[in-house]
């Protein structure tokens, strides 16, 4: 299992760097960085809960809090994307 995770990490790490570089090349850095960091946080939480079975250390209330925090992060990403789209539409109309 460890070797398959290592192979997966070696494949995903370059893809992650390439996609982050392309996003920073094409979009505003102030919008890409929070979305990237938020995505890393959410995926780290998800992988820790599923693969490392950390969910057994949390009560149902704590798991509900983690899900609530993840929802807040997703709403924040949505607001960033929506703001960017609204500004682009406004600039195109002028």
C-alpha cells in the first residue's frame, strides 16, 4: 500500500505544480492562492479521515464541525469565483 501511495504521489505532485503554475499565469494571484490553499486543506482533511482512519478519534459533534468548516471554505471559494466573474462581466460591459 505504501508503494502505491508513493507512486500516486509522484504522479500527482508534478500535475499539481503544473496546474498551480497555469492558474497563476492565467488568473489573478490574489484569487488563485486562497483557492489553492483551501483545496489543499480540504483534501488533506478528507484523506486523513478516509485513508488514515482518523475519523475514529473524533466524536460525531467534532465530525459535524469539520463538515461545517469544509462547507464554509467551499462557500468562500464560491464567493471568490463569483466576484471574479462579476468583475469580468462589468469590465466587458464598459
